């Protein structure tokens, strides 16, 4: 009982951190191309984890699941740009092993997998380096200095070492010795001058409520296809969404919570922000938001057979980013990709009926959609051929568009507004 209570409390601290400190909050127009929602060339996001006990491990895993970025390659195409995590702890390598069956399971899986047996394998969710050293020593600051030389990099230190005094002292020293180039967030009760605080703020229950309502977006998309969009239809859809939430696995519930936490990242990549309606800042209208997000090319609902919004607008890039974020969340739990054979042939029986699993198994921690964005198209083609239907009927990319397509209504319903970062 105590273990479960501690686990819940730790997750709550990680949620508080992810909600209040998306890494984009420490970026500006010098780091982000707001028109495309891509990081600019030469920008790295460096996160220094000072201490790797249960709090910072939880912060690490949820940060990986919510802070995913893209940058343009040499041909101008969006590709994953991994956040770099540098872990400092007296027993860093030993504590890394705690994550062997979760976060690092995929690393071992990918090294042994026969690539031809799988859809294109996804990129690892992040880059990490571990340092067994005493924090605050000359060796420690020497390493920090070498890792933060690039002026266009974003540096964030997350401090959770022991008691509040120790956390504040370490955070203040890092901030000072980096000449203010590294932002410091410490596990302390309240903000102290330039040192941000996490771990003691009240949990915003609206995050879970919005995660539940996230299922309504799926149901609303179904209504849009049928043309039925009365208030009565939406009421029925809401009830179905609530019922589905109660039947979800913990992994699926967590995926919805992480997707809501990732909303602020997406908005800030567009040069926008998320605020309570009673806070300062002129709210954008729905049309104004859609012009920023979709370059005035916002479809009523996504249709795989009709193509996406213009490839030059941020909407498509943010759909790719959402899939990378979803991949990262499952990889952080220890999920691995399903094989082509599992996707095509595996079945299960429920209520006396046989269904195709499409490679998904909660017990074995694997999923058929753990692949690249382009791999999702191959996935849809495979199972459409198996099922004898059109590819659009098995398309799953639509879910990567739906989060922001439906965000304005969702946020408005829960008392939030979208503003420009400059306001």
C-alpha cells in the first residue's frame, strides 16, 4: 500500500514538472522556426539531471514522453531531433540499470532485431550519458562547462539530490557558474529568485479530465464522417468516451495524459502559449489559431485518401512530432515493436469472438504502431490488404492530427485560452 502511494506521489511530481516546465518554455525565436514548428539548425536541447533517484527518474521518463522535437535535414525534411540528457549521480551507472526493463528494453531489442521482420524501427527516444561523480566538484563543473559551450543550445538543470537546502544550493551554483546560460529547476517548495521550483505545486486535475475527454475527439471524428453533429450526438459520444476510459489499460490512460501534457510543447513550437482564461493575454479566436497552425488550410476532419494539409505548414510537422512523442511514451514504458507476422496474423478471443490484435499486446508490451511516421502508411496498407478493405479504413495517422485539430475546443471547455507568446 505504501509502495503504491509513493509511486502515485512520484508520478504526480513528474506530471507537475512536465506541466509547468515544457522545455520549449526556455526557448525563443532563435531556437525555433515558429512557421514550421521545427528547431533551427544548430540548436541542441541539453538537460542536466543532478541526482537520479526516484524523483528525477520519473521526471526523466515523463519528459522524454512529452518533449519530442523535429529539425530539418539537409533536404529540408523534418527528422527527429533528440533531447540530450546528462545524468550526474554518485551511482549513475548503477541507477541506470533500474530502467533496464523499461526505458532501455528497446535499446537491447533494436540491437538484436532482424530489421526485415519489422516495419521501419523508430529512433531511440533520446540521447543519454551517465556520469558517476560528486556534484559540486571541480570535475563536475568541468564536465558541465564542456557540454554547454554552444551558445545556441538550450541548457536546463533539474536538481533533486536530497533536502531542499542541498537542492537550492546546487541549482544556484549551476546557474551562477554557467553565467545564466543554464536554467535551473529544483525540487524545492517555491521559486527562489532565478531558481524555478517543482514538486510541491498542486496537481491540476484538469489534466486528467482532459485526458478522459481526449477520447471524445475520436468519437467526434466518427460523428463528422456520418454528418451527425447535434448536441444529442455529442452527449452520446461523451458517454462512450467515459466508458472507454474506464476500460483502458494503465498504459493507454497514461498515453492520453502524456498527450495532454504535450499540448503546451506544440503550442510553444508555434509561438503560442496556453493560459487560464483569467490570466493576462488576449485570446486567439479559433480562426486565428487555425491560421497559425494550419496556414488557413484546416480540413473539417482528416481524410487519409484526400491528403493532409500543405506540407509547408506546421500542421503536418506537428502530426509527425506527435507520433514521435507517442513512440517515446511507449518506449519509456518498455514497449517494443510488433513484428510484421504478429501484426498480420495474431488474434485474440473476447466474448466468444475472435479479433486481430494488429500486433498489440499489453502483457508482452509490444505494439504494431511502434514504427516511423512513414511506417504507419505501410502498416495501414498491410492490414487493409489482409482485411480486404481500403487503406483509408485502416489509417492510423489521423490520430496524430486529431490532438491539435481538436485542441481549441478541448482547451476552451476546460477554462484555458491560447495566446501569442509575446502577449
